C-alpha cells in the first residue's frame, strides 16, 4: 500500500517569552518527526502532555507550516487547510452562536452543498453520535461530552478522506466512549478513511489503532511504532482479555513511562494524571 | 445510548418550568415596578403634606397634568420629535460609520495598535467639553447638535467593535479555517457573529449617551427639543412643565434601552446567561 500521508523530518518550534518584556526565545515543539501513514490506516499517536501532538495535527491540517521538513498528502505537499481533511479539536471549537445542527452543517456549507441536503446529512450524523433531540440546542446548553460529539459529527459530516482527531473521547463517560469507539471503528471499516487519532488512553490506543506511534517528551520525536496485529476489533470484551492485548498495553506503557517522567521533570506538572490517573498505568503494568 | 434517561429528564424539567410561567411573570412585574410605585407615592404625598416646598417639587399628579397639557397642545410632540430626530440621526450615523470602520481596524491588527491610544483619548474627552468647538465650527443649528451626538456615540461603538473583533476566540478562527473557509466568509460567518455581543455593549453605551449628550446640548443653544423645554420651563418658572420634560427624557431613555436589550437578546440569544 502507498503512503497516504508522509511526514518527513518535520521540525517546528515556537517563539515564546518566559516573562513579559523579556526577549523571546525558540522552544522546540517537534524535532525531526518522521512518519508514514498508509491509505486507510488507523494510526494512533500517544505521548506525554506537551510533547507536540496537537502541534503535529495542526501541521497536518495545514493550519501552520513546519520550520523544516515536508508533510505530504497523496504525495503532494500540504499547502493549507482543505475539506479533504477533517479535524476534531481537543477543545471542541464549536461555534457558540450556532445550534448543534447548524454547527454540523457548517462544513457542508463550506463545501457548497444545498440547504436541503445539508440539513438531512447533518441530522444523520447528529443521530449517529446519539444526539437526536438535541439538534436545536446551543453549545452552552450541552455538556462537555455532548459538545465533543457534535464536533465529531461535524468533522464526519463533510466526509473528509483523512480524519485528524485530537483526544476526541477524552471528555466522555466510559459507556459513551465505548459506544463511540466502536462506532468510529464501524465508520472506518465502512468508509476506508485514513485516521490519525491522538489519545491519552493506552487501552483506547491498543483497541483502536492498527499501529500506535509513541512520542517522546518535548521536543517531540516518534520514539517507536508498535504494530497492533488484531484482525477484527468488533468483539471488544474478548479483545481486552486477550493476552496479546495485555502484552501490547504493557509494552506501550513501558515506552511511555520514561517519557512521562521526563516530561514531568521538564514541566513539573501532573502529566501522569492526564494519562487517566496512575491506576490506568498501573493496570497496564500489572 | 448511554445518558438517554438523563436527556429525557432534562426535557421534562423544561416543560414543568414552562407551567409556572404566568406566576413567575407576575412576580417579576411586581418586583420591577414596586419601588417606582413607592417613589411616586412619596412624590405625591411629600409636597401635599408640606414636607417639601410645592413650588420646587409639585405633587406628581400636577406634573402629570402639566404633561397631559403639553401633549394636548402638541408642544410635547414637537420637542420630542426634534430631540429624537437629532439623537437618532447622530446615533444611526455613528453606527453606520463606526461598526464597519471598527471591524476593519480590529481585523487589521497593526492599525488598531497604532490607533487605540488616540481612540481611548478621544473617548475620554467628554463630548460636552468640546461642544463649544462644534458650535464655533458648525453654528447653533441642527448640524452641531447631530455632530455632538455623533461624536459621543462614535467612540464607544468604535472601541467596542475593535475589541470585539480582536478578542474573537482564535480557536474558532482555527476551526473555521480548517474547513477551508476563504478570508471573506471567515469574516462574515465567524468574525462578525463572534464579535456581536461586544459590539452590542457599544451600541447600548452609545444609545444612552446619544440622549444624555443631546439634552445637554439643547440646553445651550436651541429653540426646540426636550432640553430646550426643560431649560425654558425653568426660566419661565413653569415648574410642573419642567418635571414633565425631565420625566419624558427618562422614559425615552428607558424605552430605547429596552428596545436595544431586546434586539440584543434576539441576536445574541446563544450567549449563556449566568443569571438563570
Ligand atoms: N501557539 C503556541 N505558541 C507557543 N508555544 C506553543 C504553542 N502551541 C504549543 N506550544 C508549545 O508546544 C509544545 C507542544 O504543545 P502541544 O499542544 O502540541 O502538546 P500536546 O502534545 O498536544 O499536549 P497535550 O497532550 O497536553 O494536549 C508545548 O510545550 C506548548 O507549550
Ligand atoms: Mg494536545
């Protein structure tokens, strides 16, 4: 299979000012990222907080440009944002003056689809994420998880070839998350979309991904890519108790452990907590 | 679907809230008017009881009678018409000028950084302080009055529009750009709706000052208008008429604010109201 997305030696740094009035300095967010994602692949990226995952997604969306290196989509350099890539932002980014339905319609509007068809498609995706009956609510009337689901529906609705998802299920309760995980797998299997999925959940990474890329602490690099060789993921209960699943989870946990503590030393913040608490990690290690 | 039960519960709650609607409405009406009613009663009783001099503060019924007379004679309509034409003229002109200008300045960041100190300074130059300049340049006629209102409305509108545009959540811009929106549709579909609430703060400030400034201007050199009516009544010792003029202005101010607040609610109803 050919590469749908190739990320070649990409570097990105930000100008930051440690305190007001001081000279700005460069902080490396990504250093020499190299990654190929195949057509139709489900690629999961995990890494400690602040390692540059969202930065990488912005680059792929075409919202920012790399300092050096190349990002290719179908062999062509990514020049800017387009509707061939759908992005689900970590912080929802819904338009507060639009209802849930109108938010989902937004991308379709940009695509130039007729009003009638827009409405129908949007309704379909709203019900897909389990929000039927909430079409006419404004974002402030929705819970965090509901907003997240609207954002997911919005990016699915305009039918992009590539889905870029930044911790899309982080704000959901366990049941809803599981429903949407299997829904996403179903959509992926049915449509053959290429998905790049960022998560803090090791379980989620192993369950969803065909490959899991583990990133190092800042400046982010791809530390290692772990193949997840399951054929079918539909029967989740079986999968989670599968010894192979447990082994892979442990492997990723080991890879992450050092990076997380390094990131903690770097930032002295509770990075471990954002990985779903120590329990998740310990369970992974058990 | 998980959470399905919670969802129906929320819907039911909304319905039961609707049931209590007339009662709540009544309670609100009482809450809103009781203090004013009490004040009117005191205004009536105090002069009659001889607590204050009736010459300087006639009972409210006398003021009401004077107001009725003014209304019947057509004087009130004439003065009100003159005042409203001036203040609405200046106010609408200010909206027409400063909202598009503010949108452009706000979007064009370097320009706004250069202009902001000047605009702040001009906003804080009391409009009435430069009224003499306007009279000097434009004479005592309508032009100087509309101009002073325009000046007073311009800066709150401009500054609020600029800050509205500048403070649009960058994430929303990012999200819209990720869907391939052109700069023009980005402006139309994201920047303008997102800055609308802040623009409305400016519109309400401008609406209030349009009346405030005008009345003062009419007291200086005018032959019509509510400000003139008040000033003239005071000189001629028509005290009930003077109070009638003052009350008319207050009521106009309240009505204007009410209209603007309602328009704001209609246009920015998506905003969370923390008071509920
Ligand atoms: N616009 C910006 N300006 C300056 N620094 C930035 C900017 N965006 C990100 N950074 C920095 O780049 C680094 C990577 O940020 P990024 O948001 O990509 O992390 P992340 O891996 O998504 O973290 P998390 O898991 O917490 O979401 C961080 O150190 C952050 O401080
Ligand atoms: Mg992030």
